C-alpha cells in the first residue's frame, strides 16, 4: 500500500512514522509513505501556500495552485489510486471505510490548514472527503495519520499475529471483550476464573457474552448492524432482561 501525504508540515507526519506498528510496516516496506511538501510547489517570492478569503472574513485559505501542482507531481497507480481530502465536513471515517480503503493500491491524503482549501480543489481534484470526528482540528495531518494507521493494520503482514485485527472492536460490529494479563490479582481484583480454566470453548463463550454486554451498555446503536448468531440473540435477550430489572 502506498500513501502520499500532501502537507505544509511534513515533519508532523514523518515524526509519527518512526514508531509502532505503522513505523514497522514502513521499515519492512509493506507500507510506503511519501510526504509531499505543498510549499515546494508554491510560486512567487514568498512561496505562500495561503491567501485571504474572497468576500472577506477571518483566517486564510489554502491556495489551489500549490495543491494542484503537488498532486500532479505524484506517480499515480492507474485505476487503483484514491484522492482524499481530510475535512471536518467529510463523511465519517470508520472501520468499514478503513477496510474499503485497504483495497486500494494508493491513497493520496490532502491535509488542509487554516480555514481549509480553496473550494475548486474540492470540486476538481478530490474523490472523497473524510472526517475523523465531529470536532475541528487545526490541520489534516493528525487525521491523515489516523487514517493511515487504521488502514495499515488491515494490510496482510502489518500486524504480527495475522488474526489479531479480526477480533478488534468493530470488526464484527461489536466492541471487543475486556482483556487481562499478569498479575493474576491486581489491587485485590482477580482475573475472571474462566480465563484461567484452559477450556477454549468456555473462554470463547465468555468473551462473546462480554463483547455483547459491552456493546449493549456502551454502544447499543452498533447492535442494529452487527452480525448476530441465534446464540448472540439469546444472550442479548437475557442481558436486556437483566438490565431492565436493575
Ligand atoms: C481549522 S480546519 C478548517 C475547518 C473549516 N474552516 C470548517 O469549518 O470546515 C483546517 C483543516 O484541518 C483538517 N481537519 C480539521 N478537522 C478535521 C476532522 N474532524 N477530520 C479531518 N480533518 C480535519 C482539514 O484538513 C481542514 O482543512
């Protein structure tokens, strides 16, 4: 997977590619991240990438020329490349979108700054706008890193254990069950005995029930779309009854 990140703050992106799973994937060449400094494509004595908004108002707007020339400078994988603008006005980025993006060969991420990018960039160069949540960041760099991290985890070979992402929250529409490690007793709290039983079927059932319980308590909205087995439905019916009697 190739990511091209267009930004006026390249170090903000590169600094976050040194560590962790994404950093390892980059080092191993499974993920290739190229950072394009939009300022390198700015013209004029000041090489400015922004200007005042037409019509007046506060703040600055990113000029279309440097962004469009930055985009033209990129080697595009024909038919397998997707151009995305990070924007609080975009469609909400979630696990389903991460899976969808993981199937592209190249993802180009444009990071806005100031009041955002000139509307003509959105109208002519962008295939999709993604938001990482209903809040406003100062720039798209953190959002681009969020997208790259979530997508990279889904690429074969990036995670050590090939199966581990399949049990993560959201993968089957539910939140993940609680996790425990050593010590067995921490501040008087014991690890649930079933996890020490060695009985894989019992552990699987306990985890599934905890996953359903957690989702019902914290994100009942997810249950509408979750893939539920008849066993899940009967666990949920029991949990709902328990909650009603509380
Ligand atoms: C200060 S914001 C601009 C907000 C814009 N004036 C508006 O009200 O929609 C600057 C840049 O940060 C990025 N950004 C801010 N919030 C974001 C979010 N929730 N998701 C993705 N990108 C975001 C975008 O690239 C945006 O162009």
